[in-house]
C-alpha cells in the first residue's frame, strides 16, 4: 500500500470502529502508531496527538451518557487526526520528501506570525518571548496598510513558516435557543478565521494555539484533536513553544528565556 492508502485505510477503520469496542480500538491505535512512525518518523507530533485522544472519561464514576459522549468525541478526534495526516501528504508530497525537509531543512525565515484578539498583555508577552528567542514577531496591525484591505495585508505578511494564535476570551456568545445569561466567553471571530487560514496555509503542525484560561471558555469544536496550550502565569507555555519551534527547524536557545 502507498502512504496515502495506509492513511486512508486508517480513516476507513476509524469510521467503521464499533461503538465502545475496546479490542478494535486498541488494534486501531496500535496500527495508527505504526503507520505514523513509518510515514512521518519517530519524532512526529502526530504520535503525541494520538496519545492525547481519549475514548473514556478521565474521572470516575461516569454514567452511560458520559461514556458514550466521550467515545463519540474520541472517534471524531482520531478521524480528524487521520484526515490531517492525509492532507499533509496531499499538500506536501510523500513522507520521504517531508522527512527530508524536516531533517535537513530550516524555516524559510525567522518571522513568526502572531494572531491575536483584544488581550494586549497576552499579545505583548508572546511577542517579547519570540524576540528573546531571536525571532521576528509579525503583528498585522503594526504593519503598514498601504491602501490594502485586511485580507490583502494578511496574505502579504503571511509568508512565514510558523504562527502563534492567541485565543483570549474577548467575546460573549450564546445560541438562539439560549438566554443571554447563558453566554460563554470565546475568542474574537477574526482570530478564529485567521486560525483556519494558517492551518490551511502552513499545516496544523505549524500553528501553535495558545488560549487564555477562563471558566467555560468556548473551544473550537471544528478543530477537535488540536492540542491547545494554556497561557499560564507560571510561563510553562514558553517552553512548549520552544519545543514546537525546535521541532520545525528553528535554531533557538531556551536559556534565553531564563
């Protein structure tokens, strides 16, 4: 089987996974791990993504509804992961080509795009960390407009190899069936749009979603399987960012953050 056929086979197996069949799930996860190691390499982030997908409640006791909901969510996440893997191959070629770039190549530039909402402190904090690492943060509203629309500016300045997306609780939202009192915090819609833009342009593994922790913060259901990193006060997120940047070929020193 070709690499694309191997991943398509995983998608088919995930779609046919019998409900709450632990033996079939174990077989699928073991097969997926072998395929990921074969296609994307031993250090692929997809291995961590796979390990972070849970099909069973993390706390006990849990009722049947909770078990069913967690199983269905896990099935959606693992299917989405396999589809992302397939998309990477379709966009960037065979694993040998991708692996060669990852092994010997380096990012096209030292520019890192920062997508942000209204949290100024969060934006500045991330920008300063990127500068400390010797990289250039690109913040759209700081770039000259020269008569261009926002989308034209975004396209022109998006010639980067990596993007950090800041999901801060700037808006409150509720569905038509809910009351205003049921509104929950969520990120600005432009941030959501630009997150999708960069996932499409760079690939999911080159986008680092960083979220501001707040009760009932609304995560993006369409991106199930994405690992979101909390913007914690202790600053652990900085070292998660360093790890991801290094994995994508950036020559940086985490000691500069100390």
